[in-house]
C-alpha cells in the first residue's frame, strides 16, 4: 500500500521558521535577563556572560575596584595583582618602594627594578667598589671576577700583571698571556728544545 507524502508549503515553512525564531529570541532574552551585567562590567562579545572593566576585578557577581599603590600603574591583567611598579620602584608586599641606588650605579632591567655598577666599578654587597687595575692592565667588559685583564705580553699573578718570560725559540701564544715554541721546537718545562 502506497502512502502519500505530504508536502510542506512555503507558507507552512515560513510559519515554522518564525515560531523557531520567536522561541530562540525569547530564550536569548531570558538568558540576558538572568545574566545581568553588574556595575563596572561589560557583556562579553562571545557566548554569554560579562567581564570587569580595567581597574576592577571579578568578585562573585560583582566588580570591585582594584587598589593600586602609589608609584604603580594598572596592567590590565585579570590575574595576579593587576598592577606593576613604575620604573625605579620595586614591589614589596602591596607597595612600590624606590630602588636604593648606591653611588656609581644605575637602574637596569626592563622595569628598572634592579641596579648595576658603572664601568670601572663592581658590585660588592650593596655598594659599587672601584676596580683597582694594576700596571700593565686594563678594565675588562666583565663585571664579575676582578674586572680587569692584563695587556698582551703580561699574565695575571694574583692582583698584578707580570711580564711573560719567553725562552729562546719561543713566541707569545694567541691569547698573548702565555707562550708556545717556534717550529720545530717542542715545549719542555720552561724551555723549547
């Protein structure tokens, strides 16, 4: 036995579409009413919900003002404290305290919350001590160790630079602080044989 298939008319389809649209709009309106946006917040552009504006933090169903200490600025971050100290200040608990610069030092780092010593000085505890460069030496770019190097032809001997003594048939090595034998001689003890 054959059954007749009923065909939906354009009118029936339009009525069904309008009913579906009306139900969807009513659900969206009900969700928006249920999800009221509190003061100092904006509705999110995706999905439902809301987020606090800059300077406020979500706390249950409200946005509370963030406390920003003196010498700090808002970062716009929703995690952590939401603020950072200005250059030249460092965070200590919920405050921004000025970085204490010793004499002959300057602020360093991206945030300027640490310091380094000027050229010719090295960090010694919380001060910058002058580097004592011995005769036949020069300031190096290294701020660690002793901060100086010996000129070519001299080598370090504790806090001084002493001349490299070349034995017969020898020459200064590549570093300039030691020696090698000329060819065909070989190094034995302190001589070239």
